C-alpha cells in the first residue's frame, strides 16, 4: 500500500489504475447492493434497511461510521483519513418513490457512491486528508441534504460528488430552486340560498387566486412556474365555504428567481383577499431546495474520467430543466457535481416511470454503475492529491456566486 509520505502516490495514473482494479474486484458486490436496494424500496425517511446495508459495507472496509447523522435516523456519515489536508464527500441517495420503487435510480446512486468510496480507500490507503461517504435520505420528499447542510455536515468539505442515472448523458444537472407554499383563505359560512349575502366564499377566493396565477404564469421567466392543488375546498355544497386551502409548488431557475416568485404569490394572495373580503395566510411548507450551481472544474474532471469508460458527456440542452433536488443546497456552499448518465434513452421514456425502475436493474444500469463509481473515485482522488484542483474549483464557485448563477 502506498504511503501518505509520498504525496504523488506513484503518480496519478497509477492511482487511477488501482481505483479501476478496486472497482472491478468489487463489481459483483456493488451490483448485488444495487439490486438489494431495488428489491426492497423504502420511501423518504424510512430507508432503515438501505442505510443499514450501506453502512455495513463501509464499516467492513475500515470506515468510521456515524449513524443517525444530524438527528436523521436514516442518514449517516462514514470517514477515513486524517484531519489534515483536503476533505471530499461522496454522496449517496437511497430513498424510493411510493408505488414506483426505484424509478429515479437511487439504488444506482447509492451503489456508485459506495463503490467510489471503497475504491479510493483501497487505492490510497491511509491517505492524508479525509474521505467522507455521506448517506443523504429523503431527496424525493423532505430534503435530507437540507438538514445535513444546516447541521454543518459539509462544513470544511472541499468537494461534494455524486452522479444521477437518467435519460441523457449530461455533465451537469439543470436543476431549479423550489419551494412549497400553503395559502389559506378564511371567509364566513352562510346558506347559499337562505342568506347568501352574509357569506364570504373562501373557496371562491382560492379559485380566483388560481385564475390570477394563470395570468401571471404567462410572463414568468424561463425556469419559473407555479403548480397548485386544492387541499381543502369546503365540506358541503349547501354551505358557503368559510375555509379553503391550496398547496403550491414554485420553481425558479435560480434561488433568487424563486424568492421573487414567492413574493409574487404573496402579493397575488393578499390582493385576492382584499378583493373578496376574506383573510389570507401564506406560509412555507418544508425546506427550500436551492438551484444547482455546477462546478465546471470538477464536472470537467469527472467527464474526462468517465470518457475512459466510453461514455461521453455533453452540456445540457439550452432551456431544458430537469426538476429540483436538495443537492442544490450543497452546491451553493461548496464545489459540487451532479452529472446525469443515461441508463435508458430519452426516446424510450423518462424517470419516475415503471420503465425507468426496470432500467435501474438492467445490464445497462450495471455498466453505468461501475463506470460512474470509477469516475467518481478518480475525481475524488484528484481533489485529495492535487491542490490546484481544489483551488480552481473554489475559484469557480466564487465566480458563479458573484454572478448570481
């Protein structure tokens, strides 16, 4: 095993070779892990067996494991290395979609992160610096990374690395900022025939807000939209509803654009209340997902390593957005990557479908898993061994932040 006293570790090419050997040696074990997660899907904050499986694999190869990180029972943080030098985090997601299982491919995300962590450990031995394998539950609902960020789990980390299966081979993820907002109108109950003039129709106010937002939607900037549902519209048709409530999902291309849209919703709701004589409350529900801030230095590094496996990544198609994720909250604070690697073609469908769940357990899924694990591990090794990579990555992050991107 190479010694930490030799910072070049026999040269980077030798490191890459050892990483590829380590992933290859664990290929069946990593695929078994991915299939085990796929067979036993657990939804957000209920991923107890998934977290147990992953932490057992990490502990087996010498990682120090902290379970229940940040007070989240299905989160974890496993580490190897020292307190000196750079710190790299490999992120794992493993929550499934209710009714659809791993139709977002999180079983592959978890197994790729696991494989990368084990390969870096095997290739670098007692490395100078710290390698973290972070289990991040509830990406689909609730945002485990939001809680981990707020708890300081990523403080002092120089790079956060993960991959996502998809229907495109894109070097970074065009992910928007998002928030959930509850709007509740209060009016006055009355009989719609006996004394209709005494009533104030809270449901009518809520419907009017939907109409107003429909007009607003026509002038929103690219990447911004509002989608709402009625969660409470009254109890009987012979009573003027005194209470009505809607839940709205808002997205913006940037976090600033999202906050501007939240302000627009607030003003529309207050205007509707004034026009209808009702009262209104507007409140956030859950944590905010910030937009993803790609780090071009790290994304290019990862893409170069993935190309060795014959997978070429490109920039995303202009004007295309792929939803939102809590990785955004990590990426606005430290250099991060979130590339997409296709496990099925866009012509054949998209994620969050039964077909995509099948693809997450397919031979193509296995090939992507192993290629991604190798590329993640090589990227992590570069950050740990080459000071210039981390320096340039932080500079790129500050430049994007200053530009509001």
